[in-house]
C-alpha cells in the first residue's frame, strides 16, 4: 500500500537529527495546499505543526506558506484600493495593557490615512482582542474582502476578520488549545497583507523573528514592511523603553533604535475595557497610554513618509490635540 502523499512532508521534517531538513519554498506551499484542501488527516496536521514548531521555521518555509496562502485565498490579484495606505496585523491579543494601538490607528485615519486592520479573536481566553473594542470606537467591520476594498476607496480605518478572507487558517490557529503551542501560521497570518497595501506593520513577541518577517516581505515584493517587538506581541510600542524598529523599505533592510518617550512606568494591576474609550475622549488621564498611542502612530508615520522618529512624534502629538472625539 502506497504511503499517504503528505507523509513525504513529515519525513522531510521528522527524520533523524542528521537527515531531517527544512522544507523548500515549493514544498511548504504544496504542504499548505494539501492542508487547505482537506487532504491531510488530523493526526498528520498535528504532527506537522509540532515538527515545524520543534525545528523552528526557516525564511523559505515561511515564504512558502505565505505565498501559498495568498494564492489559495486569491490575495495576489487584489488591487490596492485608492484609499488604502497601511496594512496592520492584530492577532496576539492584549492582557497587560489595553490595546492602545487602536487609538493610534484612529488618529492616523483622522490624519488622512486609510488602514486595513485584520485580525482574529478568541485564541486565548485571558486576552482582549481588537474586535471587542471596535463598536465603542466606531470602527467599521467589513464582512468580506470585496466589502473592505469598497470601503477603502475612501481613506478610513476598516477591520477585516480573518474569518472573512482566510477561514481555514483561523481553524489552524485555534488548534493551540489542543496541541499546546503556537505554530508557524501565527506568524504567517500577520504577513498576508490581504489588499496589497504599500506599507505594512507587524508586532512580534520574540526577538529574532524580525528577520523572518523582513525576508518574507522582500520575497513577496512588499514595498515597505516594518516590524518591532510590540507590547504583548501586538504592533504597539513600549513608550517607556528603548525599542528597535526593523524595516524593509526602498529595497533595503535597516534597523533603527528609538529612545523612550517617557520614564519607566509601573504596569497597572488591572484595567477596564472602557479605559480605552475614556482615553480617546479625554475623560481619563493615562501617561503610559497616551505615550503608547504617540509612539505607535509615529512609527507607522515613519513607514508612510520620509519622517524621522522625532518629527513623526511631533506630528502625531499635534494631531492628538486636535482629534475629533
């Protein structure tokens, strides 16, 4: 009896220490195609994800997965709408602090930039996800990729759930409850850039992953991609710490260290979801939160134009004081 076709992928990853090897880009794309087509058993998928996690994904593997996903979900042929300037991935969820980055995005939208925020919710019960805050912040949610594209003919902030453009990947992300660890697809979804925005931003939790992001952005032909170690893994700057922003921009890789905007602050013992709206409306004082909004928006502005960090901070501070609440 012939082996299952997917067994070859498992053999490549799971042989002994001297003979196993990473997947090539093509092999990674082919493996993902089989997974998305339902041609893989649950046991095989679990083994595959754990082997990928144990071995550590390589740039070629991540590039292959992202390329394969974009092709499978029809993202390669999506024309960037006239009002879209920035792609923002939000999949990690927040627990130590509110999702201040949402206010950064609202501020950037008021400054005239169109933003596609895409993400997921519910992977971790103890975390708060972007979608839970959008109604209070008056951020529209698109129910499909075409709907998001139509909404972004005019610059604004629009949220697109992963369920509405890549549902099978969400099912893989949520396997963490069963297998116990995150997988390569937690990284891959951040790099999908569903509407091919010219500028994309991602946050990471573990240092060292930035090179995976930059090399994937380069291989996929993205014009500008920024990545930094964000608070809780989301693309949100720590304003009270020295940070490094890694960029793929103008056909080159670069990195820039950014000084803290404020002195080190004590983390709150607890916070309420209403705190975020109160900060936007000027009803709550939050030194850390306001600085996080400024720092995060300023980094995005660096990618959107030829601004240095200090100049970008000044611009967003002016916009913050003039914001419409």
